[in-house]
C-alpha cells in the first residue's frame, strides 16, 4: 500500500511538472521579439500574465524586459520564469537569481538565471561563478544591459545574413 501511494505521488508530481512546463509553451511556442523556441529555452523562459487576462511568453529575461518596457500601460498580475534546473515555471519575484558567471546567457552577454531553491543557486555559483541577486536587481541589470545586448544581436544577425548565399538559400 505504501509503495502504491508513493508511486501515485510520483506520478502526480510528474503530471504536474509536464503540465506546468507545457501549457505556457503551447500557448506561446516562440518568443515574439526574437523568434526563439521557448520549449528549447524552457530553463530561461518567462511568462507574464497581465491583469486584463492576456499573457506574453518570452525566451529570456532580456525579451521580457522589452515587453514590459513597451507595454507600460499594462499591469502584470504575475511573472513566472523557468527554473534553471527543473525547467518548471516559478514565481520570478520569489526566485533566487544568479547574475553573471561563466555560462552564456540567453539573449544577453550578462547571464541571468532563476532558481527555486537557494541551495541550487549556491551550487550553481560555486561551479560557474556569478552573484545571487533579487528579481528587481536582475530586471535592473537587464535594462542596463539592453543597449549592448541589442547591438550585439543586430551585429550577429547582420553577419549571418552576409554569410548566406545570394537568394537566401
């Protein structure tokens, strides 16, 4: 009986994790700003739910910052982010954020990762470097990095276009 109960709990947790990871990705499969696959970047994705009932899915904190800056008249009800380790959505404001380190960021030269657990963030920092910060601090840095990051993205895309064969094939 104990074994059946344990298996049932594991199954329920698995179904909950699949639902949490998949629902927002089905509704927002690609980032509106950059086109990146949010399923592939589930560890950095952001889901913003507004008080008017609409939602927005981004691939990263960089693109979420773009959304929040351009939709200044909309009020976010919740902001969720993919936990770096589990890829499940967690409350962005309650997450432990890691800024910087040796892991390349998503859409930014200055990585910003979210963790549900303080211990997981500390282990990441020990292995990869970086600094633990709050959500507000991570957002502030995302805005401060915006010009440099956007410029680098444009330059990279321009270089790729110039390397494409004539006719875009």
